[in-house]
């Protein structure tokens, strides 16, 4: 049974599942959802807990062995399995399918893992877990969902703010819920339970935005110049190496070149996008960029990127970051 994160609390009050799977790339949500499950099952008598992590020489047979073994005290137990990479492999898939076919008594399996892609959610092992248990996909919060989350978090601390204050807070902690939670705690310590002004939020909250090269790629595809300046400055301040940024820019330019060529040859857009792994939200962004950029402009981007690469290696003078900015702005022309 698939649930949204906000539906878990009601589900736990009604009944407990035999298996829980929480996947995604938002650490704070995963931790808090897992804690909610652990607290609920502990109240129900599942006091023994065994933790397994695929980062530590873990063998999937350990799950089967533990599930089949009886506690000398007869305690109900939780098998807490952590798969940060979301790579379950053949052994993991076989183990989970077998486990779901013969659910052990007095045992709850809790699995947390990185983000599962569309293909991962169509595997037999995932379908087996979804059939007998509860699956929750955690996604980064954006727009109104992020504002609602911030509002709820503030209210938990007896704080509130108007829409302008929420927007400012959202801008300062964009995409980083852990930073948001920490900043709200700071606001509570500073001001207590109160109605916050924009000035109070502005003075107290650091700019904790989560910047990475993929946010930069989204900005250049959307031709959002203000966003490009902000994200690029964030990457530089965070000490991201110029070659990492250049890799992402050149990769995107090459993909766009390839798509241009394939579309010009008469292939269908759906097939071309699928073959080049352009999915979901990226479809609209890539469409917009293709309409804006010619093949010659993309070649110019690659040429300037090559210059920036030489600068990064000390083979050419001038500031590599200024050249990277120029490359980004070429995407917007």
C-alpha cells in the first residue's frame, strides 16, 4: 500500500504493517518517518531491534536468519534495514520476495533507502513489499508544499508568520529541510512562541540553500539569469571544484546537441527524449532550451567550456569562474 508521508501518522494509529519501505533523497523526512514507525511499533510491544546496513559488509542472508530465529525472551522484534544507495541487487531482491511470501510472526521489517527511480518501483521485489506492507516515497518539497511544511513546523514550536515571512524563510533554506528545522529551533530560542516578523527572520536565519550542479542545470535550461548567479555563487562558496561544474555544463550541452540531431533526422520527440533519459520535470525545461538554442550556439558553449577547462588546469590565464558564468549565460541567449 502506497502512502504519502503525511498519511503515515493516521495509518499507524489504525494498524501496523508487517513491512515498511521508506525511500527518497530528503534525509530529515526519512529519519522522522522512521522514528514515527519505531515509536508506534515499540508501543505495540516490538521492543527488540536489529539494525542492518548495506554499507558495512552486510549479507542479505542475515535478514532471513534473523527473521527465522526466535528471541530467547520471546520478544517481538524490528528488523531495521538501511540501504543508502537504493541498490538491492539480485540477492536483496530474492530475499525480500521470499520474506514477503512467508512473513514471520512477531516481526516487522523496516527498510529505508535512497531514492528509487521509476524502474525500481516496477521491480518484483518492490511490488511484493507494496502488496503486503506500506511503501512511502519521500520527495524534496517545493513551492506550496514547502511553505506548508514550514508553517506546520513553526506551529509545532508555537511560532507563526505571514506569507511574506514564510517565503523569506523558504528562500533562505531552499530544499534543505534539515537546515530549516535547525533555523526554526533557533527562532524559537531567540524569540520564544510568538508571531515572527520578516525582519526577525531576515536577521536570524542564515542562507542555507542547498546548491548543487543539477540546480544550476535547471536554471540554465530555464534561462533564469538571477537564479544562475545565485546558484553559481553558492557552488563557488561551498568549494565545489570548477571541473565538476564544467562536467555538468558540457554534459548538458552534448545531450542537447544529440537531441537536436536526432530530432532533425525525423525521429519522434518521445523516442528521442526516452533514449536520452530525459524524464519528468526535465521534459519541459529541455523543450524550452531546444527552442531557444541552435546547434551552432551549443557548439559555441562547448568551445567556451573547453577554454574554462584549460583555465581550471592552469593551461590558460584568466578566472575560470568568470568563464563558467559566461558559459551559463550562453545557455540563456
